[in-house]
C-alpha cells in the first residue's frame, strides 16, 4: 500500500477545487417501486418528481433526500431510448454521479481541456424559483458526471421537477448523512488510466493505492487507487480485477454489469450502531463477517469508544490508521445482479478505506459468490 496525504490548501484554486456531491442518479427498470424501496428500507423521503404530469413524456424521475444525500431514480416510459438501453444492458445501476460546483462553465472547460468527452455543453435551466447551470461529461463505462451550479436556486430539486413530498413513516429511521466516497470498477489494466483521468480532468491527486498483495485472499484479488480532491470531500476509488486462483469479485461485477460502472456508494453516518439496527429492522441485508474477525479485534485496533460485543452482534468492521479509526459495513447487492451495493461508514478521525478489513470482507464476498456459482 502507498499513502499520499495531499495537504489541503496546497493546490492551486481551480473551478474544480471547491466541489461537493450534488446527487446520484440511478437508471432503473421501475422507478416508482425503487423509490418506495429506498424510502421504506433506507429511510429516504421523496422530495420532488418529474414525469408526464410535469411535461416530461419519456421518463419518470423521483428525487429522494436524507440529510445531505440526494438520489434520483429514473425509468424510461418508452422502452426504445437511452434509459431503457442502459437498463437492458446494465440492469439497475448508477448513471450519473453529479458534482456541485460554483462555476459550471469553468469546470466543464477545465474537464474538456483535461481530455474529458462532453455529453452536454454548459446550459442554463430556469424556472420561477431561480436558475441552475449544468453540463455533463463522460467517465468510465456509461457513467456520467454532471456539474451542477445552483446559484441559490430555491426550487425542490432542479427546474423541470415539482415538489412532491412523501414519507413512509412506518420504517425505522437511520442516520444517513452524506456520501463519503463513490467507487468505480473498471476493466483489466484500466485502473491507472482512470486514475490519470481524475488527475487531468478534475485536478485530483492520489490519496492511497492498494495492490493485489494488500487486497487478496487465497482465491481472488483486486487492485485499487483512491483519487481525491484536495479538501477530501469527493473521493473516487477505482478498482480493477487482479489474477487469483479463482474469479475476482471485480470480474464478477464486470460480467454482470456488462462493463465498467459504479460498484458501491459509501454513505456516512454519525451513529453506525443505531443506523444498522434501523436498516436491519427495515429489511436491509448486510454481508456477514466471520466470528473469528472479532477474536483479536481489540488487539488490532486498540481502544475504541464502542463496545466490541455490540459491534460483533451487528457484524460491524473496524479499522485504524495513524489519524483515528473508522467503522464500516457493506450491504448485499441492491438488485438481482450482483453489482451496486452500499457501504455504511462512520469515521472517527480516520481517512482510511478499511485496508485492515479487506481480507474479512473478501472472504465474506467469496461466500456469496460461491452461492451464485460465480467464484
Ligand atoms: Fe468503500
């Protein structure tokens, strides 16, 4: 493993240095049902809607919110358009990881100069609640990044959407706060090129890299590098498969997703124990962790605020680095294809990505792969 701690503030200011997450859009087969699923299980509230009733005739989009998290679920109404093609090829998956910027035109110009392919040139969208400026570039696979400049826009989400508040009050409420990082899986030998893409296009630097010696079990392996903005707000780890005795979990993803795409979205919480209890009660399924993981946990991570038995009962993982520690757990895939999943993470000072947990995590993923007959 190699770690580079970019010092915040040392980088020159660019249109892409003061950025944050805006929203993540999923293309799904049935957005109406998916919207209800994410509300009932993960505790989101619906805040906005766009579809035929609002003058949009090819699609329906539901906007869900929880604290600083915003997800958009979109389905095709026609079956012969790009949304339907995306779902046919990839199954339900992430189409757009949208980034909040102060200057969309500047961000887009910098990205295109850095080699990004433009999907949508900067355009102003306006309604009676204000204006936004958006532009879109392509990244790995069929995944996009839309730049969103909000300029104090006061509408429910974006022009074209109407407020549509709905909350299913029956579910237990987790404390999901914001996106921590968003991980992409790319093909064999493509990780370095996509790391360079985020360096040239976004001005990011490499925070950490892991090679197959760090991330392998007896059977499967992968390589990973984490690209980050200088403020460590927006972090994009990139994985590629590596050779092991059996099929890498990244390869399994690439087979089922039919190419590169978003593997997992890590969501921050300030109370992982209460959050996991609420999510389990709502029916969210998590990866199991072998009991032996907890035998020497205290020796590995030292003193922590949480009771280890409480973490053990919930199968929450812990990892420490020189700045603190973090707690994390991974859901099972969120759709039938073993592709996108969530990570729930609570950071207590640590900037780490859970290197100390990779082994336990992969043993658990391999058990699931074995059940699917894809190991
Ligand atoms: Fe992660």
